[in-house]
C-alpha cells in the first residue's frame, strides 16, 4: 500500500471543507496509467487545473513516487495515489472524469494496430473497473489503437449494462493540436488563432484534416494540401521515429489531453459552447464510431456535429478513412463479443 502520509485523511477533510465554503466547483479526476510518459505530464497539468478538486493517480508501477512528487505542488487539487489492481476500485470510486493513457506505446516500424494484443486487454480490465465503480463517469480514452479501444470500452460497458455513448470519448485532440500547428506554420499565423477540424479516427489515413474548413478562412495550393494532410496523418510516426525506440508522443499528448479534459470539465460544469473533436458513437457516417466536432456539456458529448461540405480531395480521403476504420472498429467489438 502507499504510505499513509501520501493520503492524509484529516488534511484532506479540512481542505475539502475549505473548498466547500469557497463554493469553488471541484471535479474528481482519475488518471489510469499515471506513471507513464503521458500520465506523469498529464498529472502535472491536471494538478494545475483549478476545476479539479481531487486527483487520483493509478498505475501498476511507480504511482507512489509520482503521487508524492505531484502532491507537493501548491495548487488546490488533493492528490491520492493507487498502486496495482487491488487498488483500482478505490481509485475509481466517486470520480467525475477518468482519463486512460494506460498501455504500451509504439516503437519505430510498428503501426498503432500492432499494440492491439497488449492494450486491448488493459483497456478491458480498466473499463470493467469503471463500469463497476463509477458507471456515470465521463471517460477520455487515450490508449492506442483508439479506433479499436473505444469500441472495446463500449462493449465492456454494454455487457455491464452501463453504456452511455455520450460519456465515452476517444481522444483525438493531438491530431487537432498538430493540425493547428502545421497549418499555422504554412500560413504564418499564431497556431492559437487557427482551428482545423480533424475527423475520422486516430491512425494513418483515418486521420482526416478538413483543410477546406480551416478558421480563419484561407486556401491552400494542391501541394500545400498534400503536404499538410500527410504531415498531420503521420505526426505520430514522426515522433516515434525521432524518439528512436524510446516511445511515442508524451509531452504534446499530455498537453492535448489536458486541454481536452479541461473542455470536458467545463462542459460538465455547464459552460456553453464547448466544442472539440473526439472519436465517439456517431451517426454522421454509416460507421458506429467516428471522430468529428462534438459539443461537450453536462451529459458529456451532447451533440455530434455533421462534417459540413467537403471538397473532392476530402471526399476521397473520407472513403479511404471509412474503409480502414470499419475494420478497426469491428476488431475492437469482436474482442469482447467473441
Ligand atoms: P508509457 O509506457 O510511457 O506509459 C504507459 C503506462 O501505462 C505505464 O506507466 C504502465 O505501467 C501503465 N500501465 C500498463 N498496464 C496498465 C494497467 N493494466 N493499468 C494501469 N496502468 C497500466 O506509454 P505512453 O507513452 O504514456 O503511452 C500510453 C498509451 O497512449 C499508448 O498506448 C500510446 O500509443 C497511447 N497514445 C495515444 C495518443 C492519442 O493521441 N490518443 C497519443 C500518444 C500516445
Ligand atoms: C500519436 O499520434 O502520437 C499517438 O497515437 C502515438 C503513436 O503511436 O503515434
């Protein structure tokens, strides 16, 4: 067990009372896989989020150290650590948002689908815990291959009778972050002012940036369109190759995940007009899951937006994306059903 001083019950009570007096909205957030490359940076960023009152850090290794370290930050959230399967239930009970970056990352030469055999089982176990301990929570699923792990999570929740499609979101925020950055570079704009919708899924050709819908409105030459689309689709591989065996994107992912989690919390708080791209249950295409813009609210993904008008290049990309997505979704669904 984690040393008692890491989870001081009296201090915690006093801090929670203080917070209640101040009337500050506080959400309880768990990170599963919190000692990993993404998990640690994400824990840091969530500890800095004023909407978070309690932060649970769960992993099968090293969570006591990460918890001790993060808990010394002088920000509001109370941090508690949980180590190993026997502590999963305690980590999940009472949570409002569960973010899952648990699982193995790619090495050079691998596709995200090559992670399926290991990560599918990890996601199943963690989602079984969610269904049992916090069935109404909002789940942000980061573990790859997202195109399959989200269908896995959905089937686990269906089996447990807890499935709420609005509350299960595959995290594709890094694709949007990359798209805004690369488009900003080409246009000579601050990426903060750029908004690129990225739809489809989260692997290779399933990542479909809609460059015809970039804000502020602009146009690209065919060469720019080709360069940007490929760079956004291959952004993950670019980092995997640069890290040369030491893993995949962790820092930019933690940044994107923290922004996305913050958007989910603002939605839960009742803020209006919170819109982000995510891989969700969808009727936008014939596929059961698809990434597109969604409006986040108290119920989770309250509205899934249509794709809007696509140009010829994007229509061709959409057909390619759907073909690969259909297989990845089916593979995830079969993992639980069969
Ligand atoms: P990492 O190996 O650094 O960390 C993963 C962590 O998960 C480790 O600390 C490990 O102990 C933990 N873990 C393993 N099994 C677990 C279990 N059963 N319960 C709880 N924790 C468990 O890997 P990383 O770089 O942080 O990447 C994690 C995952 O995120 C990978 O699958 C990676 O492909 C994926 N990823 C997704 C995106 C995205 O855009 N959705 C971006 C980057 C990485
Ligand atoms: C990413 O897009 O960076 C992640 O999905 C990790 C990977 O394997 O590329």
